[in-house]
C-alpha cells in the first residue's frame, strides 16, 4: 500500500491554463515573437519553461532567460491567481489525510509560486511539504523534485505514489523507483500518458478518490 502521495500542481490540483498561457503570451509579446492562440500554448503547462522556450522558439542563453523573466513578470502578479482548484479536490485531500496518508506537492513550478497558489486556495495545510524548482532554474526537472521530496522526508520509494497529468510526472516517478498514476482531467492526453509507466489512468477527481480510498 502506498503511504505517501506526491501530487503535481498544475493540471492535477488546479486548472491553471488561463494564468500560464496568458503569461506565455505576455512573454512572447515582449520578445516580439508572433503570439499563437492561448489553446496552442497548453503544452507549456508541465515541462520546465526553459525547455519549452528552447524547443518551441529556439531561445537559448540570455534570450531564454529574458523570456522566462517576462513570463514571471506577468505570472507573479496576475497569472498565478488566474487559476482555480478542480472541483472536489479539497474534499479529496481532506479525506486522504483523514485516512492516514501523508501528502506532498512535487511541481516543476518555482516553489515560491506554488506556495502562494496553495495558500491562496487554502490547500497548504493538507501537505507535509511543498517542493518545486528554484527561481535560479535549479531542481526544475520533475525527477529532481521527486528525489528531493524523498530525501528530505526520508521516504521509501516503494511506499510512494506520484500523481500527475503529464509524462514528466510518470517519467520522474519511474526514475526514482516509485509508482505513478496519471490523471486525464489535466493537460496530458491518454496517448501521452499511456506511453509511460503507470499503475492507472484516472479520468475524474471522483474516480481518483474511489481508486485511492477503496484500493
């Protein structure tokens, strides 16, 4: 049985599409890059920004850093609150905690933003630890964040389950020797998640609750 549950943030606990894509639009506009429709930027949700700016717009070095700075300029004041908690997530977290699970957040988002978001939505107290990347770009890969949670809390990977909506969550869990569960109400498709190690793919928060509390 998994005693420790690690949750991704964007696309797993909250629907952050509006804030993240608006922040990307702001960044691209400031960089004088043609801006696509917000819906065409959803794939930015999950992976490290540095990688996405490099892959999509070939931004390297100082240009990449500047694009991230413009992103944060918008996100830190507006974007992080253009966000909403998925329905029934607070109840799920409460029930899991009451059932004896220890809960953690493992996100590639800078931890300072993750804390602000979780504080804003009054979710912080459900979690033993909120782990993420640093503003200097360190610990931005999901595998590194998961490893940090394990080491800081002296957890056994065999007792842990990573819950997330993108392939990075499943890959990061596998690299750390733990099971992973993919959720389909976020931003990763079934086709994406099915290609990586997982114990289940879950379509709704209600089904996630049933899986975790009746397994």
